[in-house]
C-alpha cells in the first residue's frame, strides 16, 4: 500500500481513533486562569457533514476522528496520530506521492469539548495565536468568527465567549481552510524545500481560553531607561498593560505585584489604583526603580540575568477579589540600537558596544512541529559554533523560542518572510503573490500587533524586519509602525533585508542581499563586491551542508545515492523545490570536481564534499570577522542557512538528524572568540578578537609545508590582542614556492597563560580561484579558473595514533565527557581527520554531539587533544577516526 492509499484508508477510521477528552474538572475555574485547549479531534471536512453548527454541539460522536495534541498543522496531526511515519515519508521521493492529494485542498476540522462553570461577573475569552491560513470558529453551535476575521498565520485575536459558554460541557470547533501561499498570509518555505502536503494548514499555534472578573489585563510591555551599563546603577523600568472593563458598572481596581530580581539586585513594588468606567479600555503605565541593576548580555559577552514580574488585578469590592492576573513574565535589562553608517550599511549596538552579527537563518520543521528540547539543542549548536544571532524570516515559531533565547543569550532578528503573498507589491516583479488589496491591511495589522506583543519584553530581541526581499509599501509600513508603537516596541525596525528600496518612514535598510546562495570559492569573501566581507549580509552562503554517510542513508535510496555522485547535474528531490534554481548541485559539483577531482566512489564524493564545505563556511565567517573594523566594516553576516526543515542536501550547518559535518566545523573555526586566519586574496594573516575583555600578549606561528612534510617557510610573530577588533598582521612568505599543494598552519598562543588559543590549517595551491565578478547574478559569481587540489588524492599515507586519555562518565547532567589525544606518528601531514561517535548497538551516529574541534590536519609528529561531550554511555559508544590519508580505525572501548 503506498502513502496515498494509506491516507485514504485511514481517513475513514482505520487508525487514530480516540474519543474526545472530556475532563471532569473545568478548563478554567477562577479569575485570572488561562488554559490551552489540551488537544483536538481532527478530521477532514470531506469526511463529515457540512453542518458546522451541529458538529460544534457537545456530544457528537468523534470516535473515528484522529486525536492530536494542542497545536499542529494537519500533517503534524496525522503524523502524531500514526497515519504517517516521517521516516518513511522523508525517504527518497515518497513525499511526492501526497503532492496532489485532493484531501489537502479541502477544509479540516479541529474539535474539542471541555467543561466550564460560568458565574456572575465572570467573563470568558478565546485567544487564537495564529491559524493557517484562515478559519471559521464555532462554540456550542454558534459561529463566533468568520474566515474574514480569523486570517493569517500570525493572526492573533481575542473573541468574547461570555455569552456563548454554559455550565457543564462546551464544544469548540475550528474549520481551517486550505492554504494558498500566493493568496494567503501563510507561513511558507518559498524555495527552501518541497512544500508540505497540507501547505501548513491548521491550528499550528496554541488556542487558549481565559476567565476573568469584570476587568482584564494584558501581558506587560517592558521599557527600561538603560543606555550604557555601569556599576551599581539604578535603572527605571516602566511596565505597561491594557486594562478593559467588561462590565456595565464603574469599577475601582488596583494592580499589585512584585518584580523578583536576580541575586544582588533590588526592585521596588508594583502598585497602581484607578477607576474604569463601564466598557472603558485604558493603558496603564507603572514605573519601578531597580537598584544595582543586573545587565543582560549576549552569550559571548556576559551573563543573562532575568527579572520576573507577577501581578494581580484586584477589584475594590467588599472582599477585594482578584479580577485577573498575569502569568509569570520575565524580562532582561539591556539596550539595543542600530544605525546606518556612512557606507549605507546597518550596524547594531548592544549595551553601548558595537555588535557584529554572526548568525544564520533558522528553518522550522517542514510540518511546523515544535519541540523545545530540539530547539535547545539547535541553540547549543549555534553557541558552540560561535554564533550570536538567529534570523527568523517569517518563522516566528512560539513564545518558548524567545524564552529559550533569553536564557541562553542568543540574539533574535525576526521579521516577515519574502515572496508569495507577503510581498505582493506593485513594484515587485520577482514574486507571484497576489497583490495587496483593502482587506489585507487589517490582517497585517493583527499579525504585527500579536507578534510585537509576544516579542516586546524579551531581551534577546535584536530587531524586526518588516520586509525581506522587498520593502512594504507606504500604507503597510504605516500599519506596521503604528502596531509596533502600540506595543511600545523600542528595538530596531528595519525596512527589509535588501537594498532594493525603502519606505520614507523607515529609510534605507542598510542590509545587502546580493548573494551568494550557491557555491563560491573561499577567496570570494575577501573581495570587494556582492556578498564579500563588507557591510551587512542578511542572507548569504556558498550552498554548503552535505550530510555525512550515516545520515544520507537514512533518507536516500541506493539509487538516489548513486545519482548523487555519478550524475553531477541531476535534479535531486532532497534539494530545494522542483521549480527552484537550487534543485540540483550542478554549480557545486562543477567546482568540486574541478578542484578536488572527479569522484571515484560515493565515499570519495562525500569526503570531498566535507572538505569543500569546511573551507567554504570557514572562509565566510573568517572574512567577516577579519573585516569587522575595516575602512568599510563588515557589520554582520547571516549564513544561509542554519538548519533544514527536513532531510536535505544543502543550506545547513548540521543535518536534520542533528549530526554535525564539515560545514559545522568550518563555521566553528571561523567564529572562534579569539582567532588567527588566512586571507586568500592578500595572502595576509589576521588576528581576530570578538570578546569584550580579552587582552594581552600573543605569539602567532605561521608555518608552511608541502605534502611530504617538508618546510617551505616558518615565522613567529609577537603581537597583542585588543577586544572587539581585528587587525592585519603580515603576509605569509613562501606561497610563491608552492609547487602543487601546501599546508599552512596558523597557531595563536597566549604567552602569559602558556596555552594555544587557536589552531588553524589551510590547504593551498599556487593559484586561487579566478572569479568573474562582472557576470555575477543573484545566486553566485562564476569562476573562470579553479584552484587545483587534485594532488590530495595522492597524498602519502599517514599513521595517526588516537588514544582516549580521560573520561568523565555519566556526569550530573547525564552527559559523558571524553578527551582524545591525537598523535601523528608520520613525517607527512595527516590531512582532514574526522572523529565520529557511533552507537555500538545499531551503528547510528551519536547526535547531538559536541567536539571541541574536528576535521583536523596534523603536522608531522604533532599532538593535539580534543574533547567530546554527548548524552549517553561511553561503554556503548565507539569512537572512529578517519581522514584524507589515514585509514579508518576504531578506538578501543573503555572498561
């Protein structure tokens, strides 16, 4: 039975059959309660009657519907219910079988029953936080929202339920209409990957019900007067909330609460009393002084102290009853700003310090499934790679993302996505989205209001882009800016991620979107055109991200794998969408074979890919780091992309299964806090310092050897390191003496601490790749003459001894930490050594896994120690070592 047959069979009730959950206790029972609808019964509209009024009455038999969780698209729900298995779905081109299934072009119903106990002066509200892409909403047989009102993936709305709910069992029914990316304000993927079968249709975010007394309050917006951190300083915090009197009486209310500060800080009480007339809405502003303020910093620059706000809203009656209360809400004290410099480039400032953005573009799960534990692992990977910012291009996810970023010190650059309906402007001829009409502006307003309210108080917010490839028209800009103003948005607002144009109200974006998105050589980044290291690159990369063999075999058939290495120009289902420029690896493969040689086997192809990906990502981050304070500074780089929405073959730094690869470790090396790098164009060495406080004397060793290990040149340079800056040290001697291939090793040493800070090795040929800048297009710059690394195929064999020298098994956090000593026992370099941790039970790669360094090249007789951290048992793990000229070996298991 194929996937389409499986779908048809299961829709009529052969699996996923669970009754609705009718809890005995009320969903909410007291003023101030707010609860998420705990789950849904899900069914296709083609399998039920059209009587939505009847279906939304309590007591309907839904035993043949699928039982799913509180949030999820249709496909996410069907996966959870067991209709599909994503291992099978993602294998080869299986997903294609569902591409034309008509069931996904019809509405889907989300239904749930729950208990309430309404009473006098109690008010109930339904909160939607986004349904893709539009929906009708019914409660107990009555329609409370039309699909004209509930529209847009980010359309958060509040609906008054007070007159619609009853004592006892109630029913909520949502009819979600199928999404059209060109017509609807949806959460799409453009050309990132094939579209999900359901186009993301469904209740992808939580739906909540709240109960209040006569007056309700909104979450706080938080404003601080900090501009520059200082010791023992006092900071004024302004808390703003919107109060609404739902009753027909004048009421006296008080907002009473506390701010719980981090240790060492002290905050005053929250208190404010006022009178509200019948039906009145009013914004209340409360100023609180914070003594000895603890400042929030991005992860690499300091700690992330958070303050917690808790308040009750009391009605002044005989017993001072609670009318509403806020959830525990956290905020941080910090200041973020941006400006457009004299070169028309955007630069950011955090807590008064120039902040060079070094980040990547985030991709959610293809079916919009959200797993906070997985996201934490992704953020840990980002921090391990030295990144400080994640860009969300229209992929705003859920509140948990921002809370996690706050705790981990990851800056967030959010904004609307490109193309499709979002950028249906009359001056945009690149996208096919339906042009905006009168009915679209209220949808945009609701989306902006909702997202701004969700993000406003988070210290991790770096800014919001109201456009991506194109800027919004003047009317949409006004809508966005008014909504942000209403939400007391104090972070940077940027017109778009490109320099194509801008609305007068915002001015130039200062961000460039000139590519590349496909392969370019390492010396590209040291040029002075297109995406090279100057200004702010909002999305750019060399199209790298080839998974290692263990992951490839999980989603590609034997035939797919054969095509991968034998047919360099073939279309590949696990690249981008079929109509995309990136549906094949032809540009990448042309360069790979010209530089490294034609693949002799699948294993040979993958190894060459890892080397190419490593040098590609390392060069991008190193070049931007080196030029951070150049005459035209490199102010930021967002690698395209961080991760993939499904098992993919490019645009990722680690694969879908969270296994790191060459691109990951190239990025990690290029982003080191303190580092020494090679400029391919000028043949110079640069010293880089991304810290705010690291200073002192340094020694740089610059060594060049040939493939036989013979010395070509060697130099030691003494210098000093300066925080948050980079400087050119000197040119590398001996490059002109290279015959075919040589290896350049740069070692940065802290002479006072007597330890190496950075170890970096390059493979070089006598010539660099020659770029034809005049023929650049939006996705690449052609190469007219490639460098030649083919001699790497004939390297003399090296003998490397690998020894596990220390293990901390099963630490308190459940992780195992291992140190491995590598020693090259040969007189020739040991090139591109890969260490891999494998589960002995099934041979699967351990993931996530944290190596201090990997894909290493060792000098003759050189020793290096690397560390490994993973969640698991070392006794059930095999560590493998392999390399370009080193035979694969397994390290002995420990007792």
